C-alpha cells in the first residue's frame, strides 16, 4: 500500500474528500455492502466487494493504492446496518479509529468505540440498554506510551514517570525505604533518617568511607559504622557492591533519571517470597503432561520457579543479607489424582532448595472437598472460596504476606487479583492464552457457547485481572499488539461487546505501561547444544535409536526411514489443526526435491484414532494416515506417538542435530513457540511459522528461517533450498546452528527472564505506593464490577453435580481455522456461600475483606 498515514491524521476528516473523488465507484461499492442487510463483514469481504464494484483495472488499482484502499485494507471488521456501514479501522498496532459512512450520500461521521459497539450489538441484539464498562475513563492520571514500537516496554516508562515525580518531591522514596523490612528487621535505612537531607548526608558519609576500602572488604567489617549513620543491611555484601548501590541512590536523590532509577531498584531488597497461581489441570512434576488441561503452562512455571529462585539467591547474597527466599506454586489438590501426585498437599520442586507446590482443594457449597478434576471452562464458581482457603495457607507457610503474587491463565490471574487486593501486595499476571482471541467472534456470539464454555465468566475475569494487575508479563510483542495486519491477544480486548451482557468501551489499552515483554527460555540443563559431548545422555541412545529407526510398527511409532544417510527434518507438537502437523506432512509429500534430500520425523498425538477422545485429534490422526498413503511416504517418514519425557526429548533434538537435520514448526499460529526455543538451544537450525511469536524469536535467514504456513509450496521450497545449500557449502549448516544458539543466549534464557521479572516487581512495587491515591477510583470500580457482575455470573455456572455427563468428544469449542490460537480447560464452585460485601468509604479494593485470616 503506497499511502502513508500518521497517528495525528483523522480518517473522518480525510475520508469525505477521498469518497468524493471516486464517488461513482464507491457508491456502487457501498450499495453492495448494504445489499444483504445487517451483517458483520471482515476485511477480505470488504475488499472482495470493492473488487466487484470497479470494472476498470486501472481504476481498481488506483483505488486500492490510494487512501480508500488503505482504509479498507486496515479495517478489521465493519458493522453493516443499512443505510450505514460502521468501520473499525486499525491504522497501526494499538491505534484504532471508528467511522460510519452513509451508503447513499457517502457522508462520514466519526464514532466513539462505544457508538461502534452499539452498532455491532444491533446485529445480534435489539436492546442497547445494557451495562457499559469503561476502565480507560479511570486511567486519565496514568501516563501512557505513545508509539506502537514502545508497546511492551512499560517498566521504562514507569521509571521515567517516577523520576519526574521525584524531581519535585523525594519524600515518597524516603517513606518507601523506611518501610522496607524482612522478618522484623529494617533494611537499608532506619527511622533516624526521617528526612531526605539526613538520608543524603548519611549516603555521602558512607560513600566516602567505603571508597577507601578494598573492593572485596566484607560488609561485616563496616556494618557498625553504617548503623551509626542510620544505614542498615541490604546495601551489599562487599565494599564495592555497597558503593555502587549508595551511588545509584545518591544520583536518584540528586537528579532523578530513569537509568539510575532502574539500576537502584534492581538492587533494592524488596522481594523474598513469591506466590505463583496455576490452578486448573493436573499440576505436577511427573506423569501429568497429556492429562486434561495440562501442558506447556506446567513446564513454563516449573522452569520459571527454578530461574526465579536462582536469581533471588544471587540477589540476596549480593545484598549482604542472611535471608531465605521462598516460592510457593499454588494449584488445586485433586484427591482423585489418576496416578499423579496431585493429591499431595506440599511437594518440594525438584532442583530447587526453597520452592514448593502447595495444593489447596476446591470445596463444594457445604464445605466438602471436591474429589475429581473439573474442566477449566467450569472452574469459576470455586475460585472465590479457593482464594480464601489459599490465603490462609499462604500466610501460615510464609509466616506473613508474600512480596509478589503472579497469576497464570484466567483462573490463576483472577485469584491473584483477589489475593493481591486483600493483602495489598504487588501483582503480576501472565495470560498464556486468551480464549477470546482463539475463537472468531466469541464475544458477539457468546450466548451460543456460554451454556457449555462460560465465556461470559472467563472474559469478565480476564478484564478484572488485567485491570487489577500492577504489571502484565507477555512473551512477545505480538501477544500484546499483534502485527501490522492482525491485532494482538491483549489488543483484541481494547473495545468489545457481549450483546445483552456487557459493553467494554475500554477494556485494556496496550499503551498502558503495565505491559512488559519477558520471553521465557528453555531449561538449559535439559536442552543444551549437541556439541557438548561430555553432557550427552548416551545411555538414552539405544531407546532413541529404536524410536527413530526400528522397522517395526507398534503403538509407539509407525513408518520407517529406508535411507539413514539422509538428514532428518523434525517436528514435535500435539495433533490439532492449529499446530498444522498434517500440513507439514502434505508439504513434504508434494515436494519431490525435499523428499530426495531429507527424511521426515513427526512426534505428536496418538497413532490410533480409536484411542483418542478428542474430535479434532481424531480428524488429524485420520488425515495423517491418509496423507502417508496418498503420497506413498513409507520409507521416508517416521511418525512417533507424543512424548512427555522432557529429558529424552532433549536428547532426541540432539540426535536429530547429529544427522545435520532441522526442526520445523509449521503452526498456523503460535503464541510463543517454546519448541522453537528448545530446538535452537540444542543447536538445530529451525524453520518456524511467521504467524505469531516465532517471527520474533528468529531473525529470518540470520538465526533461522521464517515460513508461511499458508503457502506450503513456498515453505517446502525454502526448506529444500537450505539442505541443497548445505550440500554445496559444507559449513553452512554449522553457521546457521551457531547463529541460532547465539540468538538464544542473547535474548531467550530463563536467567534473562528472571532478572526482568524481579526488576518489574521492584519498580512496580514502588509505583504501587507512589500511585496509590490516583488508583483509588479504579479500585472501587473494579470492586463493584467483581461483586455485581462476576459473582452473579459465577453463580450461574453449574457445579459438578449439576452438570450433564461429560461428552466423549473434545471439550473445546469448534475452532475457526483462519484465525487460530492456542488452548487448555478446567473447574467449579459457588461464590454466594460467602456473606455479601458491605460497602464502606475506604479507598482500597475490598474483594475479600470479609475473610478472617488465622
């Protein structure tokens, strides 16, 4: 598209003249738009109708390359209510404008998001007198990012904002430091330094003192002097680290700036205990992957915990403190554990010293423990009681409040919000997947699915958690704000409606500074380069040899590789349409050059459709068998049942690398792409979808390759060209392998992740105190919305005994394939067993003030 468009330009101002210049063609086009009556049109439908409206090719090209072509190409959807067509135009990530055009006279009117949503509601629901929620109206005092390129860099803006605030008044920072303590001991300063001037004097004395000491002098040798000046432990473990911390605080007090602000807060001893909520599914360390609602989130959190504990231990040591960090992962205790440890209340996390899984059961309305698993779609009636019971256990085990609460997925994020508001602690949230973006038009069509999937509860809970949270952790930019063509998962919650239930004039704004990107890594004790021979798990090689090369078909694998000298292209994922494994098999089958160059190994799903209860997986299994027969792939393909042993999978990646092969991730959409990280960690050159997170992980043709999953021929040709080039250039494979590893070490390790998250906890923890008064109105608004909306919706979700028998088919809603995303599922309980909240004039959120904490 040749036209440029600035953020300050208004479509409503520029469109009338553009319509006037092409009046004849555009009247024909708009008549086509309204000819079928009320409907919701997507971008491609709008472009198709425009194409049919203009006969002359030159005129058509002129229109498409001009301003009107730009507007229609940037429109995500249009609500047609004859004679009007209302457009939702997305000019850039996070930047929307809404306009209404009269189809007869082509007059143009600018619309608010609320007005556009009312038009959209009219397509499905005649009464516009429904609840309207506008969280953005309560964020007027909050600074926001302005450029799409700055989205996801919220901590940097917060540091700038805090620097600006402290320029005029440094007392809030002094008060924050005076409140720092651990187990009753004051940290950094004591109450003799009750003015900023006294603090600056003490810092100057201490800086001069430590400057004369050897850098490695332990803190204990000058501790008494520090205490005489009003300084307590926490500055550092040596003279050098103390000097650096003292200097950064002095700089902040003298002339606050974002760089020194971030440097100082990365050293503040404010996080010792962390609580992480991951409620649904079977959360455990073994025998759980593949169980209902149980997948990548479990792996993510266990790796996250290990990284956070390592970082906390290192920070506490550098701060010169004798403290023990504690991390609790809160999940559900399931008495009917199906051979897992999900019926064990407290379980130490492997390869950690101070981290545990704490399982708390769901309880029925009469207080009995619910014994069986419940789908994540049915979980909402149980969450409020679960939050109450969890808070009691947390306070008991940690012997006090946690310093940081992190939620995961809708259920964990809602409970984290309740706990954070009750205990007044810093909160982070991680979506993993937002169900609204997986299923096309699931907001406007919520009634059709709600009786079974309860999206009314889920989307309401997501809104509460996003707006309550102090910071939101995303794995990629695309997760927040998508790409030039497609909105991100969070962005799709900016303005939306659920007709007859709730209209979100502003749900969440991706320019909010609470958004931050912290990409996870892969466990480098499991996923390490194939070249590290001394670490290779050679005792697993006979198993892997059998898995890859035995000629026997059985329940674990089918097919064989006749020519073992060929490299292997390898893919590992669950069998569903979004992951597109059958798409890869079809590309391979159709590309003779690729088949001549390499073998194909697939790891995923079951091999026998009669063993699956998932409708979508059954379809994909049958399709796999059909494709193998259709393209006569026997001798060139090995299909291995889905594998859950991470350690063996790590060595499997390396064995594929031994063949000078490659990893292929062909998904139609991938929110992040953990298998991409795993493969690159093991040194495998990687080809991954350009739809979603992998497009950010890989720099195309530098550290790997992007492939278009919607163009199989182009994708397979790109893979074939790589292997052809490897035959011609003997060092090309090693060059790409090394470049992939370099990319991982620079951007995608758990150590980098843990550093970022704990820095966020520190910065947003201070901002939470600094911005408390400004947030009071929003907290009350959320309090009201939770009590009057969510609790009512949760009460309407049937609890387990009230539900119909479980279907044998998939518990997922039908998917619409052109707009993919990821998945999961979970459980139930009634919030009305608790007394109603009593209204007070207190400013803080009081979701749970009726709980008695023992």
